[in-house]
C-alpha cells in the first residue's frame, strides 16, 4: 500500500533495460484538451488525453482550466468515472489545473475515480519567477488532491504501469534540446536558484507490434530525447506514433530540420501534434519526414489515434 505521496525509487523500479515481451494489442487515444475544436468541445492552451490500452483507462494530463476536461468529456459523451489513474507530464498549470476538479466530481459516483496521480520526481519543487511568491501551483494542488482522497505516486525512473504500458519518468537530456520558455527558476535547498528545465517532465509509451506509441504533454525534455530514451530503455523499435504536445511552436527552421532528421532515423510513421507543438511546426515536420495528411496532422478536441485505424485528428484538421 502506497502512502498518500509515494516515491517509486530506483530499487523498486524495473531493471534498467527491458525485453518488452508485453505488448499492447488495442489502443485508443482521445484528446480532451488542446487549442483546436470543431463541432464539440472547448479549446484552450492546454493538454489532456484519455488513453485506453488493452482496457486500462488512463487520463494523461488534465487541461489548463479546472473544468475544461470535465466539460469536454461530457460534450463527447466520454465517461471518466471509470478512470482510476491520472498521469501529469509536468507541473505547469495548463496540464494540471483540472486534476482536483475531476477527482472531486467523479469520486461522487466512484471513490476509485482518478484516485492515483503518477508524477515525475521534481514536480513539487519550489519555483520562482523572480518575485518572492511561489509560482509552482502543484504545491497547492498536492494539498487539495490529497484532501480529496487522491494519492500521488512519484517516479525517479522508468517503470511499466501495465503490460506494455510504460511511464518514462524523468528523461535524461542526451541531446541539447531546450524545449521550454525561460523565466522561471528552481529554488534550491541552499537558497540559491537555477534555471527551471522541467526536470520532472515525463511521457507515456505503449509497446505494440507496429512499434512504440508515445504520448507527450509538452515534451520539455525534448521530443528527440524522449523518443531516443524510449527506444533505448523500453524497446529498440520504430516510433509508430508520436502524439500530443512537443513544444516546437517557436522552433527555428534549423531546429525543425534537425528534429525531422532524427524522427526519420527513429522510423516515425504517425504524428499528431497538439497543444504547444505548433501548427506550422507540424506542417514542416510533415514535409521534412515525408509523411502526408493521413499520417501527420494537427490534433483537435475529440480527435486522436487508434492503433487499428490510425490518426483521427478531428474534422477541423482533416
């Protein structure tokens, strides 16, 4: 039994490498928070996705406003009361704001709903924007979520959550990708500060017969670092799909060209860029990787990806 805030340390985690014997046979990912929307749902600068892998239901991130994911789930007739697990990719409010609202709402009908939140080590560290005030909203969210009966599980490294379903935990920065905006600083124990490079940033990886499917919130670790790490530590398979936010909306042409070259090297076959990936960046990556409208698109609320049928970006992005 985990304590209210449990740390999955290295000694409790899986070995450093994995045979990836377990594979996911059925997989569906639906976007519940991003900027674009069409006939149903509400857009925002945020991210959330419902991941259903072999029947395991996981909410990856929770949107930028407390009620956006709740409203979009209702609009799309998606029931989240039977989702026990939430994953938070990192501490930013546009990925975490809905957690407490969703836990409180769905716990009314199912006490196990969204009762576990999986987070990377570092998510609760103190941050400053130069003022004396605390800018890491996850510190207050921790208190409120635990008061609502939720449990945080904190990861220091990669771990298999379900057969074939992996959480990267914090991703090593092998390549010098700097996929975050400057301005925030980490407060260190000695009172000094250092640039906040989002050390807790993590992604979700599904191993399938077709290759790896990766879901990212913002990709602050870098899309290349994340995919390289997944292939090195989970399975040396091609990237069948990269889905979600990859923080490339301000990337230069040079950066996008380098990123595309690595994506081609990794065998990328599908790209659904949502949230902070950027519309222009998706189109440039589509061109540079040799993908097309069926295999590379900008995602919208209600759109997503299915292992059997491929990308479904939503009607506004087709």
